[in-house]
C-alpha cells in the first residue's frame, strides 16, 4: 500500500522519449570518443617520428665492405653486425676435452671477483636499508593526503625528486670526490637514489589508503604522528615490504656498475677489463652478475608474493 | 567526572557557496540522549564534526561548561577531542590492527611521542580496554584483527575505543546506518546503557524516525543547516516530519519505508 503510494507520487521517467534521448546521448558520446582517439593517435605518431628523426634513426652512413669498396647504407643494418663483432670477442674458448682448465682460465680472477661480489651485495643491502629509512620517513609528508601543510609537502616531494632524478653513477662520482674511492661512496650513492625512488613509490601507496581510520585516531585526540602510525602504516605495510624487496634487486644491479667510477663493487673490474681489452673477463663478469641477479630476483619474488598473499595456496 | 552543558551559539559552517550548518544555537544538558534527524545533506554530520572540531567553524561559538572550544589549538584541541569521543557510520577502525590495539587508540591523547610510536601501553590501560570491551560483549574478540569482525561488532569496538577516552560527551555520526536491524539494536542499546549508567551525554545522528522515537530524550531536526524542531520525540507529529523531510508531495508519509526495525516491513512488501 505505502510502496504503491510512493510509486504513483513519483512516476519513473520512461517511455519512447527516454529511449530516444538515450540514443541521442549515446551517439554523441561515441562520436566524441572516436574523435579523441583519432587526435590522440595522430599526436602519438607525430611525437614518435620526431623522436626517431632526432635520434638519427633515419641516418644513412658509409660502410666499408669486405672487398674494400665503400657503400652507403641505412644506419641500422650498417651498425648491427658490429654488435656481433664485439660480443663474439668476449666469448671464451671452451673445449670439451679441457673444459675444467678452460673454465679456470675464463674465471681466472675468481678470488678477487668473489670478494667484490660480496662487496657488491653488501653495498646493495646497506643502500637499501638507508633508502628504506629515508624513503619511509619522507613518504608521509610527501603524500598529498597526509602532508601537514603544503610547504612540507613541496619540500619533501622535491627532495625525493632530486634524489631519484640524479642517476646512481652521478651521485657516485660526487661522493667519490667527497669521500674518496671505496664502497662508502657507493653505499651513499645507491642509498640516496633509492631514497628518492622508494619515497615516491611509498607515497603513492600512501595516497591510495582509506582515510577513515586516520579520522578515527584524530577524533580520539591523536596527533599527526599518531594518525600516521596507527591509521596509515598498518595499511601500507605490505606494499612497503614488497617495494623494498623489489628495490633490493634493482640496487644489486646498480651496485655492480658504480664501481666503474670507483665507488666499490664489481664495477671496477668491468672498467679494468675494458681498458686492458680483456674481453673474456667481461663475459665472465656478466655471467657472475647475471646469475646473482637471477638468484636474488627469484628469492625476493617468492618473498614478495608471500607478503602480498599471492601463491600461498600454490 | 565534571558534568557540564554543551552550548552552541550561532554555529555556522560554509563550504564555498554552500552553508552546511547555518547559525545553529543549542544547549545540550549533561546526561541527555539527543538524536539529530533530517534528510541527507541537512548538515547533521557537519554539526557533529564541528563539535568534535574535526571541521573548523566559519562562525559561532562552542562552549563546554566555562571553556570555549571553537578556538582551541594543538594540545588543548587534542584534549578536547579526547573529552568528546566520536563514533562513525563506517566505524573508522584500523582493519589490520587487532581489536585491543584499536581500543587503545582511545588512550593516545595521554601518551607522549615515544610510547605512542612504539605502541607501548601500560597494564592499567590494557585492563581499561578489556573492561570496556567486556561491557560491550566484545572481550573474546580482543586479539582478532578488527577487519575480520562484522559491522555490528566493529561498531561495538569503536564504542569501546570511545569509552577508554573517558569522555564527557559521546558523539555518534549515523552509528547504525550500515548495520542490519539486529546489530543496530545492539549498538543503540549499548549507547543507551552507557548514557544511563555513566551519565554520559550522547548526541547521535539518526536516519530513521522510529530509532529516534524509541531511544532519544530529545530530538533535534535539521533542514538546510537550520534547526527546524527541538523537543521531545513525542512532538514529532506527521506535519513536523513532513516539514523536516520536505515530503510534501507524498500523499502519505510512510515511516515503515525508512525504518530498520524488523517486523512491519515484510508485510508491506508482499502486499
């Protein structure tokens, strides 16, 4: 009875006119979507071609053929074989009948390399720790929804931006200048870059949280720190652990290259090998780094999945 | 506990062009159970948030006893929020923390930076929390994650959190709007018991008239940010109700359609 009364008091707007209105609106909306798509694709294509042109992708170069004659060629087919030349030079001679001796020859500096590998991993570990501390602390004032005021937000966001925009290698150059050659410069370089990168990732996780628990803490008389500690941190903790493990993988890669400028780790051996033209050493180092990264990737992926609750059943 | 009246004078809050709470003047005596009704957007929720100072007023005064509340800052403001506990429609618990820690959040106003960050609470505080939970029959769930509880249980945990604040006023913003009728009754009964046993002033927003009628000593009705009615629930005649909800177009205003109580509704729908 009462429900009927309500229905007759507010009859739903329907009938042929409502359907016609929908058809019209729908056609307009679809036309607009098509125009947007066409304009977007044209802009993308133009940007892509302009970039390729600036990047010399359309250059034509002169190459010397085997018989000594010279010919004009498009740069990509002209340059690709040289990549092969370089890679082939790094291949070690491995014969089945003397495999042990050949391997020993290939990895002849294994004692030095093993020590440097450990150093590399330790640099990555300590740098990740510093990055996590810095990134964690700064990520809260750098989140739009949590920052106490816009000045703090601005300062924290820009500090993190600068820290991650400058590559590890450049930070390493600066720190080698300040603190001399050695792993400490590497730790600081990788750590500073990781602070910036992690701070950004953490703050994005922070910006997606539910604000209701923070309001609850605030209404009970909690300070800004209480709201973060009790309302925000429990919500973002799984994300933080997951990003941290991912960053550790990235930092192992970064630490293995910064030795190139004297900041410790395997990178210094890469430089030596290149300048002495010990090409097979390069491939040996590549194998070492590759295996290490694969092992750490695998381990941290397992851990990460456990943290975010994937594959617990499997 | 000191018992003071809460008085609002010309309390106003504007959001841009829109005035959510428009020159509200009220006095709420200690120990009253007051319901605030009105349709969505009438300013009920803003009013409660103004009192707890989750929102700053644009104009007007909030006075509790002889203390002016509307311009408190820093520590004094947090202390006021502690005195004037609040529970919410969405409970606002931390899902990933256990029930006990959620209740202990109500003690944070008494803590310094270090103990708060380390989540270190004293044995007395834990006892308080368990006793509060026990009053609401939630003590057995103390070590469960808050997120695993049902809505009604979460709201009772939120009330326990409010109780350990040792508040003088309890504000409740639509405490039963997302609960089923059974749980809604439990939560309202708990609020009434606290009101009677502790003499705690309760000010609650409600979206159903029958709840207001059966629980509140006094009903305040709001429309477009203004107080339209203020008196005992018995004063809510059909004419007043139609005025508040702006349902003049309806031939017959049906309370049972908006009601959450169990009995009458099943019949109306099948008819």
